[in-house]
């Protein structure tokens, strides 16, 4: 799969754009809390990759990939991941439109992909260990 706009399309067509994230990661949960507040229209569904429904609804997206990056499945079943998912959300959430301007500068996507991967790889270090012990640096 590519890191920006997925060639991947799921069989499932969610009724709302669905954000798939690591619900056992303190950093990820914090970022999702921010996205929930920015989702003024309630157009997004947030689902932890650990929810059994993810494997049933989106079997085309591998668990290994889900553990590496946030994914968004839009209402047409198209899949966006990592920096591409952030870019997609920046167009969907009005309060993120200023960020969309930066994310859509021609030729800048490789930089955003690199930055996303650096943060994603270090998310446990950034947020510290989880109180329940579920977050461990691989």
C-alpha cells in the first residue's frame, strides 16, 4: 500500500468516515480526543483497532499496518493512512482547514510522511508508558 491515498478499498461502506487508531496507546488516544473536539458536525466515527468489529468490517486492512499508523476509511470505502489520513481529515474538519493549506503544498507530502512516521514510531516515548501497562516500546 502507498502511504498517501490508498489504492485499497474496503467492501464495507461505513455510514460515517471512520478513523481507526491504536486505542491502547496514550498518545493516540490523546490525538483522537483532539479530533473528537474538532469534529463539530459529528461526521467521524472513531474506532480502536483493538475493537473486534475492525477485523470484521475492514479485513482488507492488516492489523500490522493498523499498529503502525492511523487509518481513515471514508464512506466510499477508500482507505487513507498516516500522513494521508491526516491530510484527508484536514479537508473534512473545518477547524483544520489552515493545516490543509500546509499539507497540500505541492511536493510536500514526502516530508509529511516522514514526519508522521517519526512521530508514530516514537509515540510511546512521547506519551510515556500507559498506566495499564498496555503500551510498550517494541
